[in-house]
C-alpha cells in the first residue's frame, strides 16, 4: 500500500493524508498473538516501538519501575545536602520561578514541600515584559533582603552567570532546570540540570517540575539519613505528582518512559481534586470527568499561562499554592477572565499575521518572520504556532517596542529552529536568543530583522522545499459498526496521549452524515450522527466548527459519502460508557 491514505493529497482542511506506519503490521500481528490481545492493539503498540516485554510497563507505567536514582543527575546530591542544611538550621529560603506552567508547577511543588518541612519561604515570579525570562539580580537581591540565605531557581538559571555574580557573598544559589546549556554552568553551589553538557543521566526529555520532584526525592532521602523524620511525619511526594503531570504535558515533553509514568500517576492524583487550585481550575473549565492529558494542555495550562502572558506574573503560582477553596475559586475565575482577554489579543494579532505570512510564502520564503509595532510579546509564541500549522513552515513572530523586536518561533519536524536562532545570536544579529529544535525565543533591533530573515532562510534552506500543506498521519481504518465503546476503551489504554505518544487517528471510510445540528456556545460545535457503508451508526463531533469546507460538509445531512478522520474515544455519562468519534478532517469519498 502506498503512503498516501485513500489517495488524498488535499483534504477539506487542505492536508495530505499519510499512513503513519505500514511496515509494523506483521510485528503487530505477532505481538497480538503472543499477548492474546486484539490485532489492532498489537499494531498500535508496534507502531509505538513497544516490544512484548515492555508492554506491561507501557500499559501501566509506575514510578517504582521508572524513577531514576537522583544521584545520576550531576550536582543533585550537593543540592539536596545544601537544602537539608537549610531545613535543619531553620534558614529562610527564596524560590525564583519562571512565569510559564512548568515554572509555576516547579515553584509550587518546592514552596509547598519546604513549608511542610517547617521552612519560611519567600518567592518571586518575574514579569515577562518588565523583567524578561530568567533570574535577575534585583529580584534575587529582594529575596535576600527578606531574609533568604539560600536561593533556588526553578525552570531557569542554567545560563544566569551575570545575574548571579553580584550575589556571590550574599546567598548560596541552587538551580533546578532542564534548558539546554551552551557552556559551563554558573559558579554557584549546584546546578542540577539533565541537559548540562557534563550530565550523563540520560534524562534529557524531562521538564523542570520533574527535575524539581527528583530533587525533592533526594532531599527527603538526605533528611531521612540525618534522622529528621524520627520526630515528625515524612511528606508523601506522590501528592505532588499532579503538578509534575501538568507541567510535563504543558511543556510538551515526550510522553514516553519516565514522563509517561509521571503523567499517568499524576492524572490519578489530579482526579482526586485534593489541590484546591487545580480543583478550582477544573471547575472554571467545566470539566466534570476524570482529567486527561488533553485537559491539561488545552484547559488548565492556558489559564495558568495567561497570567504570565498578560497579567500579574505570579497569579498562576498563587493559585497552585492556595489552601483555601474560596481563594482558589477567586483566583481561578480571575485567570479565566485573563485567558479570555489573551484569546482576544491573540485573535487580533493572528488575523494580521496570517495575511503577512501568506505574502511571504507566495514570495518563496522557507522561513516566515513577522514583526509589528503593538503586537503583545506575551502571545506571539502562540501566534507563531498557528502560522506554522497553517503554512507548514518555521514561523517567528515578534512585537516591536521602542525599536526592539521581541518574539518567539515555532518549527516543524526536521527543522532545528533553536540551533539557527543560537547561531544568529552568535553572529551578532540578535540581542538575545535561544531554544530547542521546535521552539525558540529571541530579541533583536528592528533594523536587523531583514538581515535576520535572510540569515534564517539561508541556514534553514530546506524549509523552502517542504510541501505547502501539512501531513495528517493516520493509524488505521475503522468500520462504523465496529467502533464501539469496548474498542474505544481499549484504545484509551494506550494513553496518556501527547508528544511522543500521539493519540491514534482513524478513518471511517465512506461514512454518511444522517443527522447534524450545532450545539455549544454560539453553535461552535457540530454534533452529527454518521452511518457506515457496512451499517452501524456512531455519534461524531467537530469542535471549533467555523465556516469552511469541513464544517459545511458536516452541516449537510444526507450529502455525499465522506472519508472521516478523527479520534475514537470512550465517553461516560451517568455511569454508562459509549463511543464517540471526534472529527479532525474529512475528504470526499
């Protein structure tokens, strides 16, 4: 079978349909026979590279099986020992966190645990506009003035040599981070970061909250050896896994191996709603079912991020630290309002950005670079992601203030944007710049943007050869009659889904829409009943159903048959489980 699914090179959303893998079919059949499971499950596991001996750990990942020895991370033992000293001596500790979800979760985890251990803790989250990313001397000095003799930077600090230097004699500094390092760490007490050049732990793909959690494991181990818990109860670190799960998903870490265990176990903790802040966020997002990875990424994360983007930077952290349910509800409502404001700001910028991007693509640019006065720097990264998705090109978007452009970029698979941005900074084109393969941040004089665009286009020349339409990777074909609740529950066992473990995308071939209506706010969701060529009926939904060929096709009951692409999911309602098909694309059959 060729790679093009059903021969579709341009679907109703303009995508090419491609089979994710076809060569694993025989492996999948063998896996299914060996383990006594349905062939579809065997194929899906084989496509994820899961061998027979690893299937149990994949389907039920546990931290007991996967959590590494904290000592495998360079400087972790030194960091744990210094922290233990501070706790035993009753020192005040300052925690400096980044303004995104990973930073807020890392800081919330550390602040909460340290307070449980009897510490006085002060914290600071930088303002994105006024202070920018990473530690700054004034903020650190402010915590020292409030009594802190130990400062801990989470989700930042690996490259903060200049910010730390003036505090050499004022306080000891620890860093728990995961950002890539370009050189030696700062000369501080400890930098625990699996992405340090000299760290051989192999934990390159965990977020800062995961590093912080492992640091807490090391800390309790150190305190235990010192007899600290002989007269007091030891905190249960499993209660913090909801924060690690939320950060792992929202920082787009691959959901494989250790991360898979963090998220699986963390979602179980989250479902208990024992943390008032997360419970309040679930309420404002109107989520009543057990939360999953998608809820973290699309409902909880954006609301926490919104505070760091366009409001008080520490509002998300205050929510996660809230112990009072009324305060948590108040903060969650405020974040919900801020998030709607963020969406409105983003929508206005996106409209302008798409028109400019279209012109650049038509002019033959492989890399899209957009910048404009007045664009809010807090949302340009989201806009860059939308531009990248639409045009299948690396996209960088910046706001310009007083002659300086500050922005973010997002890339497509196979194009290392972070390396190109670092090279541009090293060439003198950027004031600041860094990132990883799929995302980057930068600032540059407005006058340098033209030269920057040429530099990136030349360095990432193969981006110009990418097809104009993105691929939709499909996992298999389902008959409507066979797409039932039992199959949906079986597919769900492959979760949590996200980067590195994508949710299986199926096709219902030659399905007909027999009934259709619009539901939800402003009729933004299409609910349809579809019928298969071989019989059977299945409820289907299309979210964000704006005008366009896909929505028009689904709005027409009784129209021509369609190949429908989407996700098969199990839905629970009043104790009854049913199957639902969540449509992402379609093509005429």
